[in-house]
C-alpha cells in the first residue's frame, strides 16, 4: 500500500481499512562516513538472513570473517550479535550510548515502571563463551565517524566515551564527551540497531497525499477535520480514546480518518508478537462492529467488555438464547450470559438444535 496501490483507492473500494503495517522505520546515524559501503540497518541484515534461512534465493549480508560493530544495545542489537556469530564473524562489539543499567532497580525507577535492569541475553552470552574478551557491549560509547578504505568500504569506527549527569534543578540527564577518550575500533560491517521511529514513511505519506486531495474536496464539504490521519508523540498512528467504561479500556483502534483503523506496532510502536496478535483480534472486532452495528467476535481473554450487551442483542436477533440464563436458580447477568455464549459461527447450529 502506498507503492502499487494508493490508500485513497483502497478506501474508495472498501468500507473499512485496517492498517497493520508495523513500525520498522529505523533511526539513522548521520555522522561522517555514513555513506560508506558495509553499513546496514539491522532489519535489512536480519530480514535478508531470515528469508535466506527459509529458502529464498537471495544473497544475505554476511558477517563471515569480518569485524562487526553493532550500534545500539537493545533486543534488535542482540539479534544482530547472535546472527553475526552464527555467520562466522571475526569479532563482534556492540556500542550503547547509555550507561550500563544497574543490577537492581534504581531509586528513580520504582515499581510499577518498566524495570531498567542489566540483563544478559543469548547473543551476549554466546559471544562471552566464544571469545575471551567476554560481553561484547561497550557502554557510554558514542560513534563519531565511520572510517573507510580506498574502495569506499567501512574500515573502522572512531568513538569517544561519554559521561551522563543529572541536572538537580530540572531532573534532566545531560551527556558530555570525556576528553582523551577517543578510540578506533576495526570494522568492516556496521549494523545500526538504534530503535525504530514508527511506521514506514510511505504509509503515512500516502495518507498525506490523501489528505491534500481531501483538503480540496473539503472546500465544499467542511469535513477536513474528520479526514486527517493523526500521529501520536512517538510518530505512530494515533487512535481515538475509548469512551467505554470511563476509560477502563484505554483506546479504540479507530484513527481520526473515518473507516480507517490501526493495530499492532504501527499503533503502539515496536512491541511484542503477543500484543500484535491481541490488537489484531480486538481491532477486527471493532471493525466488525463498525460495519455491522454489533459484533459476535470475542472480547479479550476472560474480561467482560461492556459491549457484550451488543453480543447478547445480536444473538437474540439471530434467534439464539444464551446457554446459561440462571445459575442455581439465580439469574445470570446479561454480560456473563453473553460471555458464555458459543462462538459466532456456532450460533445458528446451536439455535436450530434447541428448537
Ligand atoms: C529484530 C526484532 C526482533 C524481535 N523479536 C521479538 C521476539 O523475540 N518476540 C516478540 O514477541 N517480538 C519480537 N519483536 C517484535 C515483533 O516482531 C513485533 O512486535 C510484531 O511483529 C508486530 O507485528 P505487526 O503485525 O504489528 O507488524 P509487523 O510484524 O512488522 O508486520 C507489518 C507488515 O506490514 C508490511 N507493510 C509495511 N508497510 C506496508 C505497506 N505500506 N503496504 C503493505 N504492507 C506493508 C510489512 O512488510 C510487514 O510484513 C522483534 C522485533 C524486531 C525488529
């Protein structure tokens, strides 16, 4: 979408559009020498290798026999370390600009915040087992320049170490380079794994084009406010807050553009597969309700969604009576009865058996 098929065509041809386009736009490192050969984004390296592993006829980016530097110390960086090791890299070092996290929660990182703790993942452990230098991570390390050989290929990375201090007045962290800390690491393959900045641009750009077209249209309809696809502060696709139950369900999957929904990483930012699965299911439920006026698709595991009322209503329209209406002679709440109702595709069969 956005390359071969335009979003406006898709919208025109369909009643609803659910975007699940991920959040794989990588953060770049625009320092001198960035245009040297042998510098790749992590996902290009990992993606090609995975496709090769599944049997695609493509040339992977190979770390075999090379000094590899992975820039970025997160989970994606760890996957780059592990993959480089399996490909037969000569050496592997990983730079992280932040300090090494503590072994136990710091005072400014209390529960229930996500714990920022030092952890040793598989890639770090495998490198430590293979080479006597141990853990490949170098903290407080900032890349200053990619050095290159006469063929234009990266040959090394010039770095400095940095110190972090917290401003007592504002509480903000400040970074300063340490003098005389310059060091050059040999490198023929640099992998950039410094996080992701939201959905790929061309997905949003096509909506930008769409919005421009709609601005012209809106001269007549005054509908422009309803038609823009907004982004949140982290540049992901923004969805509407949920009006349900005083905000106990924090959001919907509906974007600010009528009929357009978003779920998974493109809505919440880089996350986990379990979240993508859950969001996909719940977004499908919301789209179903948007199209049909009600939905029989299930709510999140075991938690009763107040919209279960609409499930019950839809079931009764279909001629179905919930299996449990009384428990030990006590009437069961409509929500519970609706929750215990069979899955959607079973309604008609069960209803006809009962008649
Ligand atoms: C290196 C790495 C390792 C990870 N490891 C783990 C892990 O071990 N466990 C875990 O739970 N999670 C892991 N994650 C996170 C996990 O991969 C994501 O959270 C999850 O895949 C998000 O699912 P999604 O469907 O939202 O997006 P994606 O899986 O990113 O899928 C988006 C799809 O949309 C396609 N697309 C994008 N733009 C367009 C367009 N304009 N038109 C058509 N198609 C488009 C993309 O090509 C892609 O196929 C990892 C992520 C990375 C980057």
